[in-house]
C-alpha cells in the first residue's frame, strides 16, 4: 500500500473562508540590530497582529478568537502557554485563544487552524499569528529583554527533539547531507551530472538573493555581485565558489541552507460572504492538503508533498499548472525546484531548466519564491510560513513594488514543510 492510499479525501468547507488582512515584521537579528535590541516575543507578535488588523480595517474588539503559533516556545522563550503572553498586546484580553506548535510548519498550520474555525461556523473573525526568535533566544529564567545567541549546538538538540527517539535516533532530513536525498534522486532520474547540479543551485541562489536584497522585510540588503566586489572578486559565481561559501554537503553550499533570524507574521480570516465588508481585495482559501510522514522514511519530503498536493488537487479540481505563483518552505534551497515540480507548477523533469534560465525568478514567467526564500530572505521558524502567506497575498493585490511578479496572480499555491514531518499544500484564489 502506498502512502497516497492511506490519506483521506478532503471535504469542502461548510462555508467559504477568505483572508482579509495580513501583517509581518521585518526579519531581523535582535542581538545584532540596535534598532530592535531588547524587543520581546510579545512585542513582535503584537507588531504583526496589529498590522494584520489594520490591513483588514478592524481592531481587537472585532476579533472573536486568536491563534498563537511558535515553533519552539520551550527552547526559545521557556514558555509553557505561549498564547497567554501576547493577549494584552492585541486588545484581546479575556478572549479565547489557543497555542499550536508544528516546528517550521507552524505558520502553515496557523492558516489551516484559523480557516477551520471560521469554516465550521464557530467564529466569524479569527486572527492567527506566529512568532519565533531562533537567532536571539531567551535565557530560561531571565527577563525576555536579555537574550543569547541561538548556537548551532542548541539548534541541533532542538532538531533532534523532533525526531523519533524510542530506540534509536534518525536524523534523516535534518542535516544537509541527508536533505540532499531528494535532490540526488531527481538528478539521477534526469541523468544530470554534478556540474549541472552546481550550476542550477548557483543560479537559484543568485536569483533568490537578487529578490531578497530589494525586499524591505528581508534579512539582507546586498546581492552576491555586491559581495563579490567587496571581496575583490569578478562575479557572483566566483564568490559562491569561494571559501566564503563552503560546501556543507555533497552538493549544498552554505548559501543553500536557511539563514535563521527573528520575526513574526499574522493573518485575519472571515467568511467569504462577509469579506467585502472589510476589504476590496479578499483572497479566498480554496483548500489545504496536509500530510505527515516521520523522519525514518526515505524521501519523506517528496512523499508528503505528493500526498498533500493530491488532496488539494482532488478537492479543488485545480493543478499546479493552473497557478500563477508558487511559494514553498525551502530551508534546503533545492526544495524550490523539487516541490514546484512535484506539485506540477513546473513541467515534469524540466524544473532544473526553468531554474537555469531564470524563468522561476520573481521577474520570470513562472515565479517561485519572489521574496527570495529561507536561504536569502531569512528563516524565522514558525513565522516563515505566514511570511510566505503575506508575500502571496500582497502579490495577488499587486502591492510588492520592485519584486512584483510580471503577470496577474489569480491563483497561487503555497507548499509548507517543517519539523521533518508536516507538509501542507494551500491553494488561494484572488477575489479582489
């Protein structure tokens, strides 16, 4: 029996749900940035949530329920019930709320949870947000304004906590050399050599950094050509093959792995029938497929992506080819290409050509990751999924300025992945 035979078919929502507001903080590193040094999780969450409510033309009194997400409240903040720490920042003291945590898939589950509350008829207006500060983590017993650097040693312990440890410890999918299994299988299937892999990955990095450097919310404001010039090199390609970008796996270099940072994002949803009361540009959530496969399964990311995509494709009757935009969790940068092709947004066995030719760049004809992705724009754990949603909604509205994609975005797909087990595929429709 294949994994696809074991997943349920999605049922239509009892009532349609639309996004009416989005908000996001810049991705920053609190310990390295004087402008934000000393800010806490509550303040970051409040920043994003208040912006999402302003975007929807509402305030806390209009919200019926709020959802709080954080990938690792125990190791980042020493929180037990993280949602309780932010209510006062939102004007929602006394209202119902819940906390959810699904590692780096938390932001995608944040939307799914809010949509389910509204679709069921339980609430009309729900705010859902995520905050994480994996770069600038709290001390266990000190005030939250006093923070420390989230070292790789601490981070690795956290990654291991997401892996089944009953009798042994699998790290398949956690470390770069393991995450390359899907990439390796893809290039073998297409009879491509290591030199081609390197060229594809280099082009992807250059195009993603080009987008991220001009995004006002991104972590970095310099592209690889600038860095090459700074270090006396002739080109971005030379810089990306220098000691400043070492190999960390068989194919992956340092720039092909996530850049951890601190930030938050939020979304407000309501019934579609009420959406135009709040906004002239609602975005309808047509469906969300969801699949979990644990770490010890080979090619788990590929299998779970196929499962989640199959669910939402069968529910909506839409395929990736019908989409105008594709975003995905890419803390392993090759996931941009692999997931886009698995979800049929890019043609079968042709994704690598689209990456080589720049067709998947923000100014190409099949844009993927127009904000630059986890490896160049930044990765704020749970917040990243809602940053993807923020980017997608604003692209659908035509509000992204220098990185606005060429063609109108009527349909978009977001493929979320996190924690080594959760994959979600969301299809959005522009009703503006």
